[in-house]
């Protein structure tokens, strides 16, 4: 750890091309050309991922810097700049990751390890298919990979409110930023959601619906398109795969021969209590790749 430049792990900030201010926590290793960039899940942020501290402790030992980032889906709502998970548009996640990679490149990093957790796995897979700097990514890490579209559709079978109908009415009334009220906790019961965001995420044929469609039990075109090594790690309960977890793991391995998939027994979605097992898998994987 003596090679870390700043033991305080400084907070850094960037501005996206559409003017959004984002913040992150960086841990730099002197003379490293490789940085791991983490993209968090729904409504989370750069400082509360339960597995973050083990990455800050162990990743520098591989001569790799790390950057845990916020994006326009941080928190439930960031009203001062019309952001937050309640208001997010999925496709805009590309702008956020573009900006963080530009930040890293401007600091001299030449190789990017792109990591996503939960909903963040869908963002990074989408980025590898759509992002400006996808060719700078040397490895992709998917922690708690998810099918958010399928999870929401399953959730809606348990409630009485027709969220799609309510969202469409609000949009016609010019109330795209108004939160759904009939069953306000969309996002599989976790968060409120605006009508505009709901329609963007959960309309048939949405971009989000195409990213990791595990629910279909078949092909995963966006995973198949990725041309760099993939590490996917998942727990064995409270996951969002829709299909049985073992089948989801097999689908990823079948669709991309560069993928290695691991399951941590007794682990939930955030790896609480299993962080040491998680970081060992990640470090062992990266040691062979960098």
C-alpha cells in the first residue's frame, strides 16, 4: 500500500457533455497505466457499495488504480440537476461512462477495467456495445448481473396497479417528470419512478430490455458481442436473474467464450459478509489479465 499517492482517497468530479456534475472516489497507484472504474447499481452511489473497501485495499497490490463513480442514476433523486434513479434515461448512461473514461485517459491511464454492479452490469454491457471508448476497455467485470426489465415485469404481476397505463396518461398530459402514484414503488418495489423513466425502461423493445435478457433463457447478443475477457460473479440469493441462477450463469458462458462465471455460496446481492471471497475471485482473475 506504500505506492498509493494519496492515502485520503480523494473525491474527484467531472462534468458530462450535457452538463451534469458527477463525483467519484479515486485511489491512484503511482506510474500505473491501468485503472478499474466501477459503475454502481440502482439508486446507489460511489461511497456505499459494501464491497468497495476490499477493492481499495487489494487492487493497488496489482499495480492497478481504482475509481468508484457516481452517475445520473445516483440516489433516488438529485433534484438540483434533474438527475437520480427516479428520473434517469437508460441510454444516457453512455455519456456518464464516456466522461469517466475521458477523465482517466486525461490522467494518463491507457487501459480501463470496467466494472458494474447490479443495474450497473447492464450499463457496462450496453457501453461495450455503444460507448465511444469501448476499445480502451481491456476487461469487463459484472457483479450481481441482472435482468432489470424482467425483474420489473415479474414484480408487476404481484400488484394491482397498471403502471404502464398510468405512465402513458401522465406523458400525454405533459407530466413526464411526475412520479407514478398508483403503486409508487416501481423498480421492483425499491424506488419511486417518473413516468418518462418508466416508459424508457419498461416499454416493449426498450434498450434496457435488450441488454441482459436472461428471462428469455436464450441468446444474449450484447454479451456475445464483447471481445474482451469477462468476469461475472453472483451470489445465491436475492439476485435478479429471473431464471434460476445456474441457468443464468450457463447462458453467459455459452454466449461468450471469454467469460468466466463464479457463484459465491451464502451471498446476497451486495456480497455483505462475503467481500473477502469476492475480492479473491477478482484479484485471481485480474492477475492473469494485466
